[in-house]
C-alpha cells in the first residue's frame, strides 16, 4: 500500500526496471505470439503496459508527457521500450514537481469510482505486475528466455550452470 510519496517512487523505480527488463527480452518476431487464436498477442500486452501509464495517471490530473493511451502499437520492441522509458521518466519527474504526500489522499474519478491517488499508484504497479506475468507465459511459448523478476528464472539458473530449484 502506498503510504507516502517517497516509498512509491522507490517501488515504481524497482517495478519499472523489471518491466523494462521484461520488455527488453522481447524480439520483434515474438510480438505476434498468442496464447490462443482469439487471445491478445505478446505485442498487444506489452503495448498495453506502455499506454496504461497515460491512461491511469492521466486521470489524476498530473501534468506530464507520456505516450497517449490511444496511440497505435509500433512494430518494433525498440520503439515500445523507448515509449515506456520516456513515459515512466515523465511521470516521475512530473510527480516530484507537482505532488506531495498530501496529494496521495486526493480522490479522483477512476472508471466511475472515487479512488485516492495512492490507490491509483498502487493499482498501476499491480497492473504492470499482472501483465508481466502474462508476458512471461507468452515468452516461453515463443521460445524466448524469461528474465527473473523477484529472483532468478529457470533460464537464469541454467545460465549460472545450475539446475533451477523445484
């Protein structure tokens, strides 16, 4: 739970770094990987993470510059990574200049409900974690090595020359 602004910034930096780690492990070819015929592609999920920064934080009234949530999905992972990095950096810079701990208590209209800014921020983090999990499944299906998020992945254990623990 986000209780103060500085703690959020620390959590965001960590989670943003993990999201970048996951995005950077993708290839342009892997963006077409689907879990099923009617499911989202890996590229759609990756892009959804990118544009959700604008979608969610934009509802708080913060003035920042990020990839608009209605922006078309680019064809390369390089463009997605850059868009994510720029959007993440932009909200952090804007938050530092515009918000205080008191800002976290303000209520904002989020999808027809009133959420505190703290709730919006926590949800943004959880949202990324959720979609990174989906991405790692599709990465495995696409034959990509999966980066570890909160510890080494099976691929990283093998790179260490060890067997992944059961």
